[in-house]
């Protein structure tokens, strides 16, 4: 099959080729996604209004988008920090749920007095880091695939979440399985612009710190070496194991913080719907941002925009929210497929064409 | 350009021609790898082909096996002009290659590998037919090897026999063996030579590529020598040539080897290795190895690859757990991390640059600055990229690293082999280097780059550092070393004066001394 | 107690079958060197299509066939991406999972929460009904038997046939297979296509054979368990039967324990299969043999230049 062409690995793609490939893939992915939307019954004429005006240009819409993007930035950091060391964190949801659970526990059991809110955030990060720890250790000690372990840990976390919501955390005055609503001291401050809250500051600070650590601290250099060639890093005396573990735990902590930001910033209680699809969102955003923290906020806004638009399309045109997942899947698939153009050179096979 | 005049010895009287190559040329970029090469092979003949690394042997054989096409020249097989369009065409023409790196699926049994290979036959025969053919080939060639255990569990020699069976099963009449004895023990090599003679007696034509003159004399009918892409000695009867003729043809008219360094005054003992052992799983890579090295000295460690060199180097650096003792300037290194050992002045130039020394996708500048970044020399917490680039620019200039455009921002994998090695040297041969372990530091480099690497190592020694030069290249070891040891199956040995000559080294390599 | 064991063993094959089918599908992909993380979504789509077809008047066999075909259809872009264009398999697989999950949610809204007639128990072993323990266990639908036969046939094919030998070579050492004239991409396409059919079928069995109703999220991580099951089975279809029995048995245990009034909260009990899976992965990591069973080229992209 395809015997008429041979592939060669490119030594290095020029910046122009790389940029064009990226832009082309993004455009193609978007176009295909729009085609899916139209096929699902959204009139072509309404697309611009629904996907751009209502989501990014109207103040209320932009506020919704920014609020939605806040935990996504943290989820994307959770994916990117791990992926820079070639560790596939496919259990972001699990770490997020643990973070949300820990933050909720701090709130429900009134721990920490005046430091309640900061403690909730710290607990959220600790919960996320704790939940990723087994996959990190199993990978480092025994070479067990982190792909499967992080996935399974998510399933366990979800069951734990349900257990708590139907049991110890349940708000008895309410029919649905949710925790009681938090008190005022347990909520992140709002800025008077929709639901945009202090979580945004936390997320942006986290992004800035990650960018600083990777770009300027000795840790970042070590991480690049360990991620690219652990053997060489060891021979140069870099503490490869410590760097790897630190990065993975930081990733888990970011996912946990996302959970904390959701419960303390927007939901004000723990529910089953917290952080749904965040694993995939995080990985898509990290892939689109090429694991560079600096690009994450922008890309997160874009993906959050899809969700906000999806919610309104559901109301106005009866389009399922599953469409948003499809659109993201298409964009990611086109993007990774397009790497072909920058990785390989196609040549006609010898003897077929002179 | 006139070719060196050579008298071509006739093949075995009356033997039909199996293969003729006329004027084969091949160019890669600016580099003329093969320059009008003629070659002649008769049925029933073992034709030894000699040449140093980079002489063009593999290119010639790749043309024969259809991996490359020649830019010019003509190939005749059994008297008929042919064009070898690809690997399958080569197989169809009856050419069988036994590469140095075996093409066997490791978890498969020998039989499964043979069945898989049979799938490449033009008219794919039925399973039972393949079974019969395997039995017939095994019987005819008298190759005995267990075909029903996974190949991974067989010895290298046994795997090699399966490779030969594979070639025969595919109907090879011309067999090309690419340095087949390099990976074998002496007894195994002898057995292989006998087998090769048997196969020739059955009418196969065999090209036997080797470095070792002993094997040429023992098993060859005729011999040819390639040097820098030209056939400098074409199809001589083995009886008519002497060892001297062959080594002169291989190396050229310049004096063979002369020790460049002698009589330097050695300093105090720098490195003292005693009773070092490295085991991994069941295998012992290094056993009871001892070695000492003085400041201002190059200690050459010769030996055939895969005899524990890598494991020894990694144990000294602290990358591998080991028993025994390693002391640097009298200080016991046991229990120290790689970083701590490097702090004491230990440096490492590994054999495989891209796998063990460089981060290929990380920028040139960061690769150059890696150790300085790690130790905090470029900033205790914050490392400004501008400082990294400054350091890189200085190194690029003083080591003449070519291809470092854009302030060293490009990934280091884009550099050529010689320039990549300069990056490693620039990093490892700093002022604080006390002991440099250089493992095959010139492997795969061109002549100019080799000379450059040697110069830099000698400079480091002149500054008072010590170099442990681990190399398979005997000429390199002889030319640079003050003292020489030999590693063979994980054991290190030398002569009482520590200066074995070529013949003594040969014996030590065989573990005879 | 006896009654509970009988009931447990009787329920086990129903839990085991979707895991076995999905594991066989993944095993085929992985033997060709392709890691397919789309499994969870493809199963979800198979389950939805099977349910929708059943509600639309198709018989159970046809409905499951359609579920399998849906699994194949949704996997085509993934196949093109990773096999033809050598896209990285992990993100491409996750993208497939998202597309298939999204599609099952978007297309399946009309089919949710509507019961239908599913697969019936085969009457072949009715006379064994009275035999203690085993009798109840033999009362299964045809898919249970078919899955077992498939596993055995696939095991035989991989071990004994020329095609199986070549497929194993493709996942193990594509350079050598290529040198022997095996068309790497053709084998990969065939393996992933067949694998996707089986994964779709596994999903369809969940709704048509198991619950006889479709709800979003009913796959509930079974795809990921199947992924681990392949590791547990050391890439052997016959061992996959035992693995599926083990995991299916753990799943079947949960309602039994509840029925027996065991005082463990239901959600914590439900963690059992997942925790068991991780435990098994850890155990396998200690076995050298198991580590070596992994196809040598799993998850990597082969191009001829590398030969």
C-alpha cells in the first residue's frame, strides 16, 4: 500500500512551514467542525453570531467564556507540565475531583478559621498531587504505563465523589446529590463582571509561574533535558527522577486547583457535574498551545468559547452538547495529523517516476 | 584518473562467474563514496573484501542488496546484465545478505522467522512446502541450530546461523557476510569459517567482509581491498599476498603506526580502579577490573566492542551500580552521585553522542550550557537565556562549531556528527576537568574531525588532566596512548610494562595473555 | 451461600463478554503496533447504535452488527491519521474517543432511557438447567459463546497462520517484516478495522445483550479496563478469556454482595474492578515474561527509512 511514495524524516522544519501547517490545520479543523454544526441544524447565517459575537464580543458572553476558561487553563497546565516530560496525564478529571473534594472538605468541616479560603486552595492542590502520585511512582519504579493508571484512577475518583455526595457530604435538604452550599468566607471573590472570580487570578498566576519556571529557572532547563533525553540528563548529573516527579506532582496539583477553583469560584458546592470532560479539554488545550504555558490562556479562551456557544446552541437550536466534544476531537485529530507535513518529506519511490 | 595497476588473479579454474561489477560509482552530496569500483566473484569462491571504516564496503554491498542504486556502473550476475531495483529484486537475483545487525524478529522462534522470510518469495509457497524447504536447507548446509526457541534466547552465533539459513532458504547463490566474525568468539569464528568453506564447496559464491587478516588467509580464495572508495587491490589470489601487502593496501603508503607520544613525565595517580564488577540481571559485564591512570597521561583501553567498555565507563561515572572501588585522586567515589563525581572533575564523552550525551531536540546553546546551568554557574536560581547564549557563542567560536546559526537556538540534532561531537567536547573539556572518559570519541567522524578531537584531548592532557581513551580503533589507541590496556569479556589486562605492542594487544584481545 | 455463588457465576459471562470482545479488538490493534485509546468512545457509540437499531425494529443480531459497523465507521479517520499519516497515537486515540462519545451523545438523545427487547438466552443447554452451579452458568445468549469462539479462533490464527505470523511481525519488528515483503500499512489497516468492529460489537453487547436500555455514560470506563486487560493477557487471546472472566467476575460480584447485604457502601464497592486492574498491572510489571510480551513497536510510527 502506498508503495509509490517513500517517507523520509525531515531534519528540521522551517519556522514558516511549521507556522503554516499549524494555521492550516486549525483552519481545517474549524471548518470541519462548522460543517458538523451546520449538519446538526444550525443555520449558516447564525454561526458568526453564535460563535463569535455572543461568546467573545458581548460583555456578558465574554464573561461566561472567561469564567469557563479559568479552570481550563489549570487543566491544560496539568496536561502540559506532565507532557513536557513525556508523561501522559490522562487522569486530569480524577485529580480535579480530588481537588474539589479536598477543598469542599475544608469548607464543610470548617477547618482553618480566617485562612479558610487559602487553605481550601492548598488542600485542592494537595489532593490533585496525591491522586497523581501512584501513577507517577508506578511509572518510575516499575514502568507501568501511566496512560492506563491515570485513566483508571479517574474512574475511582468519580466513584469516591459519588460516594461522598450520596453519603457524608450530602446536603439533606436537597433532592439532588450535592454538598451544602459554601459560606461567604469559602467563596472566591467576584469582580462584578458576570461570574468571573478570583480563580482567574489564581489561574493566571499559575500560568505565569509555570512559564517562569520553565523558561528561567534551573528547573526548566533540567526539565527540558530530562524530557528530551533522560539518559543524557542522568549522565550530566541532572537529578532526573526528582525533576520528573516534581513536574508530575505539579501537574496533578494544577488539576486539583482547577477543582478547587470550580467549587469555590462558581459552583459554591460540590456536584457530580464538576469538571466534566476536563481531561480531554486539558489535553486539547495543551496540544494547541504546544505545551507552552504562555499560550494556554488564549487557547483556553477559544475552547471555552466552544462550550459557551454549545450551551446556547443547545437552547436555541436543540443541538446536543456532544457536538462540542466532536468539534474538539476533530480539531485535535486534524492538528496531530498535520504534524505529518512538518515531520516527514514525501518522495516518489525510486523507479516509479524518473 | 588512472587506476592503480593490479594484476587480476583468475578465479578458480573453470568456475563460472557469479557476479561482476564494472565501474560502480556512488556519490552522496559532495562526497564520492565509490569511485569506479570493479569487482569479480566466481561460483564456489570465498572472496574476502577488506577495507577500513568508511572505505566504501557497506555502500558497495548496499548497492548489491538493492538498498541504494549506483550512479554509474554495470552489474552482471551469472553473465547477464541486471538492474537491482530494490531489496526484493536482489533476493530474486539470488543475492543474500547477512548483516552485522541481524534482521530477526527477536521474540519469534527461528522457524517463525524463516516462515516470515519465506513470505518474501515471489510465489509464496504453502506452509507445508516452506517446512520442507527449511528441512532441506538445514540438511544441505549442515547448519545445526535450535529453530524452536525464541531467537532472543539464542547466542549471537546461533542467530547468525539462522540469518544464513534465511538467505539460503530464499535461494541465495551469492552470499554477502558483513563482518560476520566481529561479534563472535574465537571458537565460534572458526566454526563459521569452516561453514563458509563448506558453503563454497557446495557452489555458493561468498563475499566475506572483514577487518581481520587472519581470516582472509584462513578462509579466502581471493582478496580485494577498498580504500576511500577505490579498489586498491583487486582480486588477488590469497596465496600471492602477504600480510604486509594487505595492511599497506588498507591503510595506504603512509607509515602504519608510530606512537606519537612517548616519554611524557607522568604525574600523580589520578584514577585507581580496583576489583570493579558490574552485573545486570544474570550477566556479568565487568569482572574484577583494575586500572590506574596518572595525571597528564592518556591511558588507552583497546578491545572489540561489547566487551564491557560501556558498562565500565558508566560504572566509573556513577551511572551504574558496581562492586569494587573507584578512587579519583585518592578519594573513594563509592556512593557518590553522578553530580558529585562530576564536581570532583570527572567528565564523560560517551560513544553514542545522540543517545547518551545530547538532548537532540533541545537547542545548541542549552546543550552547551547544560553543566553550567546544573551547577548554578550561570545563575543560582534564575538563568537568563542571554547568558546561556553568550556562553554558547563563546564555545561556538573557540571550538569552531559550524551550523550554529541563530544564536544557537536551533535544536542540536541538526548539527553534523563532527559538530555534535565538538558540542560534547566543548562541554566536557572545561578547565575543571580532571579525568575524561572518552569512549570511541571519533566514531563516525571524518578525518579532519578526528584530528580535531585528538588535538583537544592532547590539550587537556597537557593541562594536567588524565584521559581514559576507550576505543575499538587500534590505530587511535596506539597513536595517542601513553599506556595501553585491553578489555576482553569484562576483564582488563595488559603487559607488565603497560605498553603492549600490536601483536601483544591482539593476544590480549583474545584473552590469551 | 450456594445460591449466591450460583447466581454470581450465572451473571459473570454477561459481564465478561463485552470486556472480552473489546480486549480482543484492542489486542488486534496492538499486535499491529497501534495503541487505540479511542476504545471507550467507540464502545459508547456501539452501545448507542445497538440500542437505536433495536428501538428501530431491527433484531438483536442485526442491531449488534450495526453497532459493530458504527465502531468501524467512526474509527476510519483515526486509522487514516495514525497509519497513513503516522499521527501520534495517544492524542489521535483520545480524539477518536471524544468524537465517538460526542456522536453517541448527539445522535442518541432519542434512544436514551427507552427499554427494548434484547438478546435472548440460547435454548441449547436447557436440559442442564437443573445441574447445580454449572447449569445456571450455561444459560447464556449466543454472543457469550461467539466471543469465546472468537477468542479461541483469534488465538489459533495468531499462533499458527501465515497471516497471524505476519501481523505479529508488524507490531513487533516492522522493519524486518517490511524486508520480508509484508505490507505494513495494509496489515495495520486490516487489524485496526477488524479491531474497531469488535470494539463496536462490545459496546453494542452492553446495551443489546446486557441492560436492554441505553443511557449516556453506560460504558463507564470498561474500555479502559479492556485496555489493561490486554496487558494482563500478555497480548494472547486465550489469556484474555481468563482476564475477562476475572474482571467480569469482579464486576458481577458487586450486585451479589449488595444482595447478600454486605455492609460496604455501593460506590466504594464499585471501585473494585478498577482497583483490581491497577493491582494486576503492578503484578504484571514484576513479571519479566509479561513485560517482554508487549509488541516491540507498540505506539510508534514506522517508516521504511528507519529500516
